[in-house]
């Protein structure tokens, strides 16, 4: 099975690219979805996160308010690293279990993860696809998607590794600055190359 990492910074269009690969029949694992599952009330990671950040990160229903948690960790590198030390090992383990399941049924597997380069996880894959867009496009998307101010969006972007560093490691780059059609066409071309 060909294992491929798909990454890029916040609000660049990773999920859009991953969704297109899935439409083409590629098995896709979304690390963010895995993270959400691990932080559901009652899960071991949930208890460790609440213990580390306090009940002020909880919604009324007891679930973790990811936006509130994001506001905390994107303004403090120490707190962000603390959260990553709790969540990343559990995500890696869960993804490894999912990969083992897919190996029996798929020839190509894509794991979509924002921090794949930062954690060194990209080295575990046969190829690396990086999705990137212009800084202006990224800021606008992030402000719209997460209802952030421009300064909040810029702070979240600044907290991540510079995009150029990820692009240097890429086997393939998808430029998502243009139209959705153009982005999807690039995915289709990469898919044909992977076959």
C-alpha cells in the first residue's frame, strides 16, 4: 500500500483536497477527526485535556469547546506544546490502528494532518503532498471560517511552521489560491501520478 501524507497550514484547503481524493476512491484518514473522537466526553484524552486546562474549556453539555481551547493554545507556545504532548501520541496510535485496517482493502492511503511536518510524522509516509495558498487567501478563509478578527487569524497562522518549510519537503504541492475547480484539477493530476 502506498502511504501518503497530506498537510498544510490552517485554512489552506487540506480538507477540500482530501475530500477530492476520497471521491476518487482513495482511503483517507483525517487526523483532525481522529482528534475530535479522542476528545469526546469519556475518552481518556478528554480527561487529560480537561485536567490540564480546567473546566473553563467545557461547553454546558460537558464537551470540549475547541474554539475556547484554541484561543488558549494559539496564544501560548507552552500551553500549545502541553496540549500536543497529550493529544499527538494518542492520535498517532489511533491512526496506526486505522492504517492497519486499510492495508487489507486499499492500494493507496492518505493521512491528512496539519502538524505532520512539525511532529516529524511525514517521514513515515512514501510521499508528501502539501496544500498551500497565498497569505491573503489564508487569512480571509480563516477569518470567515472561524469568525476571527484579522489579528486573531494572523496569530494562529504565525503559531504554525512557515509554509515554505513544508513546501521544501513536498513531493507534490497543491496551490489552492485560485478557484475550487483549479484546486480539484491539481488533485486529479496528482492522483493519476500516484496510480
